[in-house]
């Protein structure tokens, strides 16, 4: 069979997909239908005979975790040439932030506030994965990450629905391209639908209790954005959502996804999440689990076999309708037709760019560079000037660790591509500065102090000190949550020793981590602090360029950094409460008197106040930006009309640099209480020293809509505040009013 011959039916092109699906469904036996709803794990080696037989008998619709192109082609060949109906396979893999070339973890990518660049990098990831025979990635992960104890916050785009929506849509576009049937485009998968990020206490797989109005206002928008961007598939979450685990949840899978959003792709379960419905206690056994999941609308079963084992009996006794099964099969077949697999199931790796080529690495370097957030920079610690240094101490377990700098979900990485900070710093300074290196500890979670003395010694004798600390990659990701998000091991103690030894020499700490960390105990001990997340293959060149001022840091926090773990959950888009705190209403635990008093009865912690260490959207530069003249196109905007909010920004420093200009709005009164601020726009701009620019955000009143207590998306008339600035705590504010649309208010257009 050559690749240009048709397989299951005539090839009058993709424009009659439903006709071709109908033809196929008509021919399929029930067992072949169930086969399309079954995803099995790859063999990671030669194809076992039982698997080949299952493929021949049409018992498999998809294989995941097969990354050898020859094996993938052989799986396709058996399915297409040796089965009765010759239906090709979806070959799925977690291509989360790169394949061979590794980009920053998604949380780090979000810190770039550059969706266009993230789209470009997703495109590269798709090409590298497609060359291995993969045609489906289980990404983007769109859970909202507001609890950094949760290990999977590393995979999120942070705490904000608007920012996560922008990145989710960008990643879908990058993976899928304009035409999903083009070789090199792979199907995206919006996961984990939905609300998984609200796992109680940040403990992975834990219960989530989310009022529907919060589900719709906070957790669902990124999934809708991914769907609007054309995401071909969704993945059901493991989590129990308000007592009904997602994999059996009709509100999610039928009411929202199908009836309200009109999704026509397919939903895959998470790994064994259908059989886990009995573990949750939603069902009593696999038979009931298959019934619950099929009737909810989970189309394909990953890894477990409740559909294969029980769907026929469920249809026979009327628990699941034949129509429902046909709909599920049609959803899967539609994706396969859209992918062009019936006409071109095979992969020719020669058609694709080489893995880890210089263009791919250049993109990884740029995204890593833009993802680094400069949190603190005092005493002119940064940028470093090689001409002013004779020696530089490079200390810490993440200075020179080409694997741990990659982050979680890197099973397919090519570690040989990694360039570490130590390597790149040495390359950048050459012989002009003596580099003294000490690992100081075996791992970020080490608790012995064996390497401390050597590190302290080189700190004492060097002109400046770089500390590469944080979390190794295994401390975040799936099932790797932490109850205390301070620095692991005894890094705090170590930093104190270095601070004592360094006297007046600058100490710059560069943190790599898979989550926001609670840094109150250490931030005072260093002069400068960079947060690099896990920056990926090109961590070294990106960080060296930033540390030595080849480029100014421009990243902004996509998630709040608390002072201490006990403040969690703490995020910028909080509600005002009835007793909001402010600086002069709070009393510190050390100052509070002994007798009961009613003063200070506001919303805060005696031992942590009410503010984070660093807020959402925060990020410094080597220059400074001034915001002025925040203004709205009209003081009153008629409902349904468009309007504009602008500000003038000036680079008031002496270095050209990039700034992420952010727009926040507050709806002062609502049918349900509204957040004190909500991100409604952002733009990355580059300004030369002294240069000014006006940034204008075009909006419509629909952009201010929210889900009210009747579960309707509404924009209500009333007063709004608007801010444009360089972080979520900016004070540069204006205000406007939305008025009902009557002819006496011609404003707005
Ligand atoms: C995992 C994850 C999911 C992933 C899937 C396949 O358990 O929850 O994100 O895509 O299994 O690896």
C-alpha cells in the first residue's frame, strides 16, 4: 500500500468528513467501534504479537507513549494494511514544553507574557514530535494554578484566566497550525478538564470543591479559549469536582463542552481515570464506571479497559445507547480525518527539520531569556560587568546541571543539547574573569552541609557571588506536591552562611524551580534575585546574557509569590471582602497587645499581613519605565460598544529594554462580587533609552462580561476602575462607566 492510496474510503477530500464517518460507522462491527474508543500504552520496543493482533482486529484506536518513528510507522502499517477497515491510529505523547529541544516549563513560558513566541516554540515542538511519528500531544495544560504547593503548577500558565487563555490558544495554534492535515501539525489536547488546579491543599489528585460560578469565571475560560483556537481534543481530569469526578461529569462533558460550547472533537480520559470512578466511589465497579463515563461523554479511554470489557453489555441492557457509542466513535474518527491520517498515516522523518537544530535552540534561548523575572536588584548588583570583576564565584547545585534545568515532563529530551549557566558564563567572560565554582550541595534537597565550606571559601575570595539554587526538577510535576514551599533542604541555612561570609560583596541568587516559592526568609540576605523557573535546554546562554546585561530582564510573574506557605491561596484577583486590610489597619504579631481589642479587625494574618512577597505581573528591568496619562476614550461607554484605554510609557533609564504593559479592570459592583482587579490586556513593547510610546487597548463591553449567579454571562452597567502599569499593584488608574445602550449616550464608538 503506498501512502497516497486511500484507505477506508474514497478520498474526495476533507470537505465530506461526516459523510466518510457515516460510511465507516455503517461498516463497523460493535467491537471495531469500541476499538476506536480504546487507547493502549506503547511497548517501548518491538511490537508484541498480542498488540499486533489487536491492531489487526481493529481493537485499538490509539497508542500513547510510542516515540520511535519506525515503531510508530509499523503500528500504523498493521492498522492500515492488515485490518479490515484500515483505520489509522492516533499516536499520543506528552509534548508539554518541547520534545528534544526543551523550552521553559509552561509556568516559565507564561512569565514571558509573549504568546507569539510561545506559539513559535509549540510549532517547533510539534515538528520535532511529528518526526518521531507522534500526531497528538496531551497539551496545553490549562488548569489555573493558584496553589503553588501543587506539583503540577509547573505545567500551568499561572493563576490568571486571561493570561492562561492567551497562552493556551497560542499553544494550540502552534501545535495544530492552520491545517491539521499538514505533516508536522499535531492534534492538541486541552487538559485537564476541569478544575484540577483547585486540588485541596495543593495535594495532587485531591478533591476539588468549586462553586459553579467560580468554575465558570476562573477555571473554564482557558479551555474555551483553546476550543475557540480549534483544539482537536480535550482530556478529562482525574479530580473529583463537587462530588462528581470529571471523567463521569455530565455538567462538564455534556452541558458545557457539547451543548454550550458546541465542541465537535473528542474527549480522552486521563490515565485510568474511568476505572478510578469506582475508587472515588462514584460507581461500584468497572461496569458502572464505563456507563458513567460513556453517558457523560468521555469518548476515548486511556490505559484502562472498561469500555473494551463492558460497553457491549451496557448497550445490550440499555444502560448506554448505540447512538451514544456511534457519537463517541464519530468524534474520534473526525479527528483522524482532520489529521489527514486516512490519506497519510505514515511519517517520513526526512521531511522534518533535525532535532535540536540551531533555529530550535535559538527559539529556546529567546523564550528562556524572556521568561526570567528579576524580582530584586539592589546596590547595583546587576548587571555584572566583567571589566569590574577579577573573580566570580558560581555556586549551587543548579549552576551546572543540564538535566535539572529542564524541568518536569522531559522524557524525550536530548540532554546533550543543554547548556548550563556555568558553561555559558565561562564562555561569555573568557579569560577576563576567574570563575570559581562550587556545587555546595549534592541536590537542592540535601540536608548535610558537606559542601558548604568549599563554597564559603570561594565566596570569601571572589569579587561577586552567583547562587544557583531552588528546586531540582523532580520536586514538581505530577504527584510531586510540597506542603512547605520554602527552599528545599537546608538552602536557607546555606544562604545565611554565604551572606555572613560575603561581607559587602554582591550576592545574586538565581532560582530555578517548578513553582512559586516562599522566600521571605532569604530575600533580605541577597542583593539581587532572579526567578528562572526551569528554563530548559538554553538556560545557560539566556541567564549569562541577562546576568551580564547583554539583554535586560523582561519577565513578569504569572503567579503570586507568597511570603510564607501559610498565606496560600493568595492571588492578585482576590475579592475585596467586607473588611479589607490596608497598612494602617493591621497589627503585627510582635506588636499586638495582650488584651482583647476590636481594632485591626480586617482580613490579614498577624504574622504575614495581607500582601504577597511579590505580586502577579511583577518584574524589574535594568532600566525604568514611567507610566502616565492613563485614559479612556470616553467617560461613559454604551453597552455593546467598543472603547479604548491608553497610557503613555517612557523608558526613563539609560538602557534599551522590553516592558510588558498590563491593563487591569475592576467592576465595582456585580450580581456576584467581583475581583479587586482583573487582567484584561497586555502587550510586550521595546523602548530605547528615553523613548516614549502610547499603548492602547481596544475593548468592547462584552470583554467585561462575567458569569452571574444565574450562570449567565453578562456585562452589567456601572462604574469601573482601570489601571495600566508594569504589574498588578500599579497605581496609575482611571475610571469610566458602562451605561445601558440608549441613544442619549452616543459615546463609545
Ligand atoms: C498523566 C497525566 C496527564 C498525561 C497522561 C498521559 O497521568 O495526568 O496529564 O497527559 O497521564 O501521560
